C-alpha cells in the first residue's frame, strides 16, 4: 500500500451505528446516518445501514448520486439546502431534501413535476444557531405557500444545532420546535411525521433521556464515525473513537535545533510561528501536509511523538521521546478528529483501505 493512507474499520462503524441507533430507538427516534465527512464512501454507507441507519444523508447531491448508483437500499436525504442550480439533480437523486427558502421549494416543485416524481421536503426552522432555516414566526405563512406547490410533499420540520453558532440543543429549544410542529399539524390538518431535531450535538440529551418525545429523527455523522458527541467532544457510551487511522511514512529523521537559525518571518501559510528552545531534538518528517489534512486535528498514536508543525506536504514531528528507534521508511500512525478526517477523506493523495465487511 502506498503511503499515506487511511484504514477505515467498517466493523467499528457498524458497531457505532448500532449503539447510536439503539439509543435513538429508545427515544422514538429514527436515525439518518450522515456520510458527508467520508465523501459518501460506499463501504461506510453500507456499514451505517448494517448498523441500523434507516436513512442516509449527505450535504452534496453528487454524493447522493454515488450512493444511489451503488444501490444502497435506504431513502436518501439531501442535508444542505439545495442551490437553485441543482434542483433537477436533487429531485432525481434525493428522496428528501431540507429546504429553507420558498423560492427553492417552488423550483423543486417545478423540477419534480417535470420529472414526473414527488419530492419530499423538510422545512428547516432556525432555533437560534443562525445557520439555515426560517425563524419560527415565519413558519406558518411559509407552510401555507408550500402546500400550494404541486410535486412536493411536506413531510416534516427540521432544525440544526451547534453548527455555526455553537448553540447547544436544549429540551426547551426542542419543545419549542415541537410546539411549532403541532401548530402546523392543527392549522393545516397534516400528519407531518418527521421532526428532525438535530445532529451529533443532541446525543448528550438522548443519553440522559432528556430529549423530548416527538422529535422523530436525528441526522448523525460525527457521532457514528468518531464515536463522539459534538458539544464537548466526549466519547459516546458503547462506541469506539478509532474507526479511522491515518498511516504516514517517514522521509527524513535528523537531529536538529528546536529554534530556526537567524531572523524569522512568515511561514508558507502567512503565519509567524513561535519556537521554544529545547536544545537539539530528534525530528522526523512524514510525507503528508496541510494539503491533505488539518494538522491540528491529528493525534499521534505512539507515545513520545509530538507534532511540531507542517507545510503543504511535510509534517514535522519531534520523536526524541519515542521509545522505539525510528528510521526513514518507518510508519507513523495518527488518530483523526473531524477537522482532519474531512480533508483527508477528500484528498486524492490519501489512499483508503478497509477492515472487514465486504
Ligand atoms: C453535517 C450535518 C449533519 C450531521 O452533523 P454531525 O455533527 O456530523 O452529526 C446533520 N444535519 C445537517 C443539516 C448537516 O449539514
């Protein structure tokens, strides 16, 4: 295998999904497994379905097409509110989409009619995170208009927490959303089966049994992939945090001073790094860089390996405290946080390999 590469442990992803699907089920919630951090990797998608995700969601319509082409047999949800320029692809490849603007819903309606299909939509409500969705007082007038549109079916309301504003989901915020859903049901005599109440930031509420009944769906990505809730990034009971491992190769190992020689200016990324003089240190360079990963989101797995920094293609490590002697050609492994996982999964220079589940 050519370095660098990521091993994806599909059994751990299945097991993580199972633990979270079980948690969801105990609160009457269906699970949308979110594949976007892996570019809708087909192995990951199948592992999520095997673990009990009854819907798969992704923010890119191209990724939904990829899932559909792979015959993944669950409904597909487009998570990013669609661009007007992608409504045709949306009604073709997504079974559901999350929408905010009426003009988008109208365009989806025209596209669905033209394609001879019905497209399900979930109206997003902004409960305060200040990303997508209409403010609560605009929902009833919006629904009046949505119900006039042929070719689309309003199946629910949705909201998103902790994405832009870092707003933590609370029972009160979710009760407020449920209140809006009830108003809509009464005013328009609608079933409105889906209240999609959030993402991995809701897991603490779920675990504590504090998520109000009536929230019927959650869209979970990071919680499944990395086994962490996203309010404090704490591990989720019954899940593993190490489904993804990054493998890199040492291309230089030398003793060097810990402070650059002479006057210093900006680095390759316009930053002015600071250095602490720790004397002469054993340093290793591994062949991966900021072009492939977010360096701050990497955690060396071997004790004694410390990340010093990096440039586009080089990651510089202090390995002085490493017990085993290291040499050029040796492997150095890292765990990944979400911020490192996403670019590494996208990077064509980082190969992907799988453990288990065909
Ligand atoms: C990415 C995304 C999610 C999943 O978020 P996680 O924090 O990975 O669970 C859910 N909903 C929407 C709308 C998203 O864009």
